[in-house]
């Protein structure tokens, strides 16, 4: 796979033979963005000469009760096309919900172009309407709609749109500017061959990517299961067990104690409510920094100073006490980040243990799904969010192994987590390479860097 990727994107512009085909016999220079050459018998034209752009609009006189299936920029991705729609009455729809589409159109985002939203319209419902933030490209008979879609999805075309966009926070391009782009124009039979080739090959790659993503999900589930089992059952499979009489703990080793959380805490402190800034002396962790039992130090905010007692220390536990129920109860262990001082925002609570609990072990325990579910059942509803008072939370039962056993469990969990995370990273890297290969393959085919005229359709991946 790596060799094929290198072959297709060789800096010299030459493409050596791959299983997908070899280069054409002769080439000529081109004005097409991102392509130094085209097959000698291909032509090139400005896009506006072979497509119509934004020619069909929903009139303002439309019945206010007419229901539309609306597609906005956020509903479209480069690789998946339209991922969702929103059903709206015309009267309640945003003013940008006006572009009509039909079978064979390709839509390309002209606003927030960094999102690279491109989709092929196939057999749409009659009421499908897309945002005016899209350019709707409708091919004339000289252009296969399937080839047009693959061309618009290709990296050279997408890069041209991004490169010609203006604006920093909200980059945009005029549809008329897109119409001036020169595009490669093979004969219609070749356009159809290219589209058929890419349909099958990208489907093959997408199947591989989906399988790898499923494997990552299974690894994540395995990691959670292993952590959950060892923190409540210990590492000795032969240990005598006893019923904890706590539904969310279940059986535990009989030499472990069961106590309420507040009995193992030395303190539970609320964070600061100061206004946060882009810079300052003290970084402030917020609920968004608590992710899957770990702390993320991305997107930090700051204050100039805090009281010394609100500066975080190694092995402080941060607990999320408010927001949606899905976030309530999440905890993470603080380990510091360089020389920066850290504090925490008011919707977080800092726990410090009293010496009877290893903070890392307690953090693993509190992030178990069963305990999170129990914590959320104790949360008090409020407008738009819920709140879990740490005193109320302190009545949750927890298991307390002997301290040396807690330390052994923590070390075991960290080693197993590191092993599983290492495998997951390798799989993610493989997915990245597949995505890159997919992109290169599309670009190579639509710009004639590989000849797929003799490509034979094969049976799909089993």
C-alpha cells in the first residue's frame, strides 16, 4: 500500500505501473490546477462551459407549509457526501435554504470551504433543498455526472477552492470563480471508466477503513472491560469473593472494605468563577479538558492569579459536577504539564484523598460505567443542565482494597491500557494511510495520471 501511494504521488510527476494501471503513452502540459500534465488526447475547458451553476431556486412564493428536506454545510463531508438532512416547513427554514437539486448534480461548499463539503446527488426526493452556501454544478451532455463528482472530490479541485477562498474566520469563494477553473475533459467513455473504477476502488478502501474503525471500537470496549473488572475484582482470580450489597459494585474480594466515598476524601473543593482569558499566569482546566478519564491540555484558558489553595497538585482528582447528564460524574487525575501553574473552573470539584485510597485507583473506579450511572441518578435537574452536589455524591459506596493492592492494580491497568492504546494507534495510522491513498488515487484517475480504460470490475471485498 505504501509503495502504491508513493508511486501515484511521485514528485517528478511520473507514475509508474501499479495494479490499478499504468500511465498513458503521451502527455501534454495543462492549465488544470494541481496537474502538470494531461493525457495528450484529453481536452480541458473552464468548468462554466460544461456545467450550469446555481440555475434552480426555490421561489419566495413557495407555500409556507411546504416541507423540505434541508441540507446545510455541516450535513456534508468530502468522503461520505450527505450524512443527514433536516425536515423543515418552508416558513421556518433559514433564508439560505433555497437551492434546488436534481439527479446527477454535484454540490460544492462555497462558504467555510475548509470543511471540504462535496456531495453527489443521486435520486433525491423532490423536496431536497440545499443551502445557498453550496454551488450546485449540473453537467451538460459532454460531462458524465459521475466523473464530475469524482473530479470535484479530488484533492486538486478541493485545494483550488480553498486556495482561492477569501476571509480568515469564514473563508468563501464566489461560484463564478469556481466556474473559471479549468478541468480535465476525457472522452465520455473514459469518464465513465474512471467513475466506475473509482466507485469500486474507493468502496474497497472504505470497507477496509470501516473494518479497522470497528476494531478500534472493540479495543476501546476491551480496555473499558478490563479496567472495570480489575478495579472491582482485583488481580487474583482465585481470591474469595463476597457480595458487596451494592448493585453497582457487585461481588468484591472478601478482604476489601466497602465505604462511602466521603470516608476516603480529605477535601472536596469548588473551582474558581473568575472570567477567563487567552493568556495569564495560571491555566484553568474546564469540563472540556476532562476526556475519557484523562486530561487534555488543549484549548486552555487563563487567569492572572489564584489563591494558593486552589493551585492543583499532582494526583488531585477533578470531578465534573454540572452540565448534561452525559458529562456529570466524569473524573480525571491531574499530573501537571510543564512549569505552568493550574487551577480549575467552578463547575469542577477537586478531590484529595485522605491516604486510604490511591488517587489513580479511585479515579479508575469512579469512571466505571456503573458508578457514573449511579452518580447521574443522584444529580439534581436544573434548566438546561443537571447538577451533582459533591456532598450528595460523597454518599456513593466505593470499594477499598489494601493500599499495596491498589498500587498493583494501578500499575497493571496502566500497562494494559498502554498496550491497547499502542495497538489502537497503529490501526489509526493505517486508517490515515488508507485515507491518503484514497485521496491520491482519486486525483491520479481524474487527471489521467493512471490509465484505467482496461480496468475490469472485480468482485467486492468479502
